[in-house]
C-alpha cells in the first residue's frame, strides 16, 4: 500500500539523491497524522459545543479528581499556556458556567478553579466522543501493533516532555 509520503519521498530521492530523506518517512507521516487527529478532535469537541482549548482545561480539572479543582498555576503547568491566556480562558469558561472560582483555603490571596456539574458532563461526553474518533483511526492496527507504536512514540516524545522549564 502506497501513501502520499511514499510519493513525496520518491520525488525527493529523484530530485536530491545527495540527501538522506529517510527521516521524512517517519516524521512526515507523524505530521500528517497530527493534522488528521486535530480534525477528529475538533469534530468530537464541536459535537459538545467545546473548543479544543476548553476541552484541555476542563479535562485537566476532571483528571484532578474530586472536588475537580486546581489552582490557575496548576492549570498553566498542565496546559502549557501563559498566565494571561489562562486568566482569559478561566473567565470565558466561568461565563459559560463550566467552571467557577473558589477562594483557596490554604492561601488567602489565591483562588481555585472548580469544574461545575455542567463542565464535568461536557468534559465526560466530549472525552467519550474523542475516544470513539480515535478508536476509528487506530482500527487498522492490532492490539500488539498499538502497544508497539505507543512505545516507539514514547521514546520520541519523552525527551521533549522532560525538558525542565
């Protein structure tokens, strides 16, 4: 079975035989797959009236466990955005009734962001929709192939995920 990357690589080998284009065979496929995944995510979230960034914040709170709350700083760490961006996102989610701000009992000046019941429902439903989309994408792979692929991708991503700061 041939794909678009095979055609791209063949063209580069023909046009630039002096270059080793082997990295394209893996990373161009990862890049193309990322675009397909982004489309699937957007579709799954749109069905629940959520933007991808909203899903990211809501599910960070949901994964925190009962009482489904985190400080804005903890949300920054999990979503990799700036404090100004996070403040704006919290404001927008609060306006939609998906999160609420609570005083932090351990810090008089601090606040905690808590998932509302509506926010939890939307996060749970969107996650189920996302997993349905992602299962369809992986349907051609056996369980063993999925495990192997996950292990190989972990080897590639771990150094990026473990960079301090």
